[in-house]
C-alpha cells in the first residue's frame, strides 16, 4: 500500500512537472538541481557557489566575468528564498510564456535578471558592494510582464482581498523603492532593475519586436552539425517519398511554432492546433 501511494505521488508529480511550459520547466529544473547540490555540499559548497557564481557588482569584475550576470539568478541563499522565487515564477510565468512563447519568455526572464544586476552594479557606489544571488530580479521582471499582459487579473493573497495585477506589481516595486539602502539583506536595486527589464522587453514584444530571434541566434550558433546522409538507393523510391513527407511536415511544424512564438498559442486556428498535436505525436 505504501509503495502504491509513493508511486502514485511520484507519477502525479512527474505529470504535473511535464505539463509546465517548457521554458519555466527548464528554469525550475536547473534551479532545483543547483539548490540540491549546493545544500548537500554544506557551507563550503554554498560559499563556493556564491563566490564564483554570484554577481559581484564591483568594478571591473562585472565586466571581466560577464557569466555572473546570468549564473547569480540560479543560486539561492536558503530554502525559503528558493521556494518563493520558484512559486512566483510558476504562478505568474505560465500565462506569460503561453502568450509570448518559450523563446521570448526566456529572453524576458534572463534579460530582466541581467538588467537588474547591471543596475545594481551602476549604483553600488552609493549603496555599497555586496554579492547578489537569487532569481528575484528575473522573477520581478516576469511579474511586470504578467501585469502588462493581464493588468486586471486578480492576485489572490492569503488574508487579503483580490488585488488587480497592475496594482499588486506597483505596490511590490514601491516597497523596494521605499526600502532602498535599508541594509536588510534584500537586493532592492536588482528587483527594480528586473522590473525595468521586464517592462522594456514586454513593451518591445507588444510593439511587434520578435524577442525570440535572440534565442534562435544562439540555437543556430550552437546547433550540432547534422550527420551526412547516406547515398540514396535509386531503386527505392519509397524512401525518397518518406523523406519529402518528413521535410514538409517539419516545415509546417516550424511555421506553427513560429506563430506561437510571435503571438502565443491562442492565436492558432483549430486546424493549426490539431496539426500541431498530430505532428508532435509523430516526433
């Protein structure tokens, strides 16, 4: 009975995880793996992660070690820090990714995190230098994107009445501004920079800018070289026909995915949704 309950819980959790949008699922998976490794490694490994992957706003470190602009957002200071960031990302990010597509969502998430870190570096001369870790800046950018896409969506918080997303996010940012320089251990500047990044990027998306081209560029850059095809047998015409069909289907699938990336899944017609379902099951 116990094994059956365990299997049921595991299968349910796995199905729930697989149903997440692909970008959010990947981001949460990377954060989870690094958090587990960091936790199991004890204080030594936690310190190593912070010193080598955390964002150092001092000059010229943030210029000579640019990877920190991204890696800092994938490590956390503790369990609650990790859990709350991932919950907010999952809760607010799903609608954003389903609307803009996984590639554009990834650009918004990483771009907000990077701009948050850069703002922190730019003003660190005033508020002091400190290593920064955590996804809060990137998540704040996602919250802003959600509020801009769904300004009247109700946000349900424990013991509070429903709050429209636009007011909730404004209040969230206002708190960060009010507590700037409070030395409470919270990277307020990173939150504010992340909010600015989310605003600018979702504004660009709404104005017709294809944010996904950034991810497509890196996909093309790191794409594995396709193996050469073996010479075709002239007497086996059926092989050539199958290859043609596969190429046509791949082209149709690419067009549908591009449309999702530009306009979101809801922009697909019923025929396109059915075609996407059929082609996905073949892959």
